[in-house]
């Protein structure tokens, strides 16, 4: 699984839109789209903030199995 697919899967699991994630990271929504489609890669700083602070999981879990998006409540 590519990094972009992991970002997209975990973002959806957290229930965030690309725009919400972008705002949380201080980047643009198109930047997040480009990460997810594999056009560009996030910096290590952005990736760590996404995984450790926004998802609140370990890097090991991030690189493990990607969960399905949470069901709407």
C-alpha cells in the first residue's frame, strides 16, 4: 500500500475532510489531495503531526493495516 493510500484511509477513519486535515496541518487542501494521489509526499514534519497528533496513533500502527472509515453515528 502506498503512503497516499494510507493517508487517505486514516483520514477517512478519523472522519476528516481533506480541507479539515489541511487546516489542521497548515497546508492547502490541494496539497493533501496530491499526497493522497501520490503526486507529492508530505514532509516528515507534516506526516508526524498527522499520525502522532491528529490521529493519535503510533507510526507502527499507521504503517500497519488501514482501518475502514468510521460509520456515521
